[in-house]
C-alpha cells in the first residue's frame, strides 16, 4: 500500500472547514476525505456514509472498545466524534492523500502521530461575531445546539498557534486560493497555470 500524506483542517464550529474541505476535494483528485463517526443527529443537507457515519452512542462505545479509532472526542456533552483507523487504510489503499475535518484536540493528536507527513491548518474567520452570524446563516442549528457551539468558539480560537498554518477565512475566494496554495505546496503539485 502506498502511504500518502495528510491534511488536517481544524477551526471552531462555523469556521469554514466543511466549505473549504469540499472545495479542495472538488479541486484535487489526489485527495480523499476521512469520514468520521458521530453520534449527533444527521442534518438535512448531509448523507450518511458521505459526510459522516451516523451511529448511536452504544455503537460508538463498541467502536471504542474494539480499538477502531485513531482518535475520538466528546466534542459537545453527549456528542461523540471519532476518526476511524480503517478510513486511513481505505484512503491510502486507493492512493489518496487524506483530508480530515476535526476539532482542535483531534487535530493536535493526528499531527502528533504523523509529524511531517501531516499538514495541520487552522482556519480562522475574522471574528467570533462573524462565526456566530455564519452559524445562524447556515440554518442547521437549533437554539440549543447553536449555544453549545458558540460557547466553545472562544476557547477553540485560542488554539490557532498550535498548528502548522493559519488560513484566514474572510473573503471566501481568497481563502480558497490560499487553501489551494497550501495544498499544492505540501503535496508538491504544480498547477498548469504555473507552467504556462
Ligand atoms: P464548519 O464546517 O467549520 O462548521 P462551514 O463550512 O459549515 O463551517 O461554514 C459555516 C457557514 O458559513 C456555512 O453556511 C458556510 O456556507 C458559511 N461560510 C463559510 N466561509 C464563508 C465565507 N468566507 N464567507 C461567507 N460565508 C462563509
Ligand atoms: P459538526 O457537528 O459541526 O459537524 O462538527 C462539530 C465539531 O466536531 C467540528 O469541530 C468538527 O471538526 C469536529 N469533528 C468532526 N469529526 C471529528 C472527528 O473524527 N474527531 C474529532 N476530534 N473531531 C471531529
């Protein structure tokens, strides 16, 4: 099996991980997404087995007992998220470099495990207020789940210095370009525009 590289995207909730991840996956065939397991409820915009593997708390516990996780975290009270070891094997077996979308603690753990093979990117929106507005605009959260997320934002923002790169997510087109630059340089991809 050819062992690839890893790109870990992390940010507070509403920071733009999903948006930037989807852009990168659409742009680069070389990348594959590590589908995490979660016990939270599926959103109308999501597909089981594509965005996440949605499981019950009991199923999640069994996966922990079976040592199936590379890392896992109770990101919110009673809401568990975890990266499966089998996702790494699956994606490397098909020759992909792996993109992870995980919280700051998961990102630190994966970076620690894989060192130079792994690029950790902290996505920083312009302010906490902007994150709150974007989360409200996403219309995926109830008042309760929005409050849970907002409560964690400031703490998560304080982690930015612990990652390899900080990507400012203000104007989306600029953030996309910057994400492309980071990926191309890490994976040593030379785009056709540079060859012209
Ligand atoms: P995360 O996955 O980190 O929780 P999302 O990618 O879902 O964050 O982004 C939260 C919301 O903000 C989404 O509705 C997304 O469309 C929007 N969004 C993300 N980046 C920007 C941006 N640069 N400008 C405006 N809206 C954005
Ligand atoms: P959401 O519920 O908004 O999809 O995700 C909530 C938080 O959980 C986000 O910060 C997201 O990155 C994080 N997350 C998603 N999957 C994993 C995972 O496998 N491990 C860890 N540690 N965090 C995850």
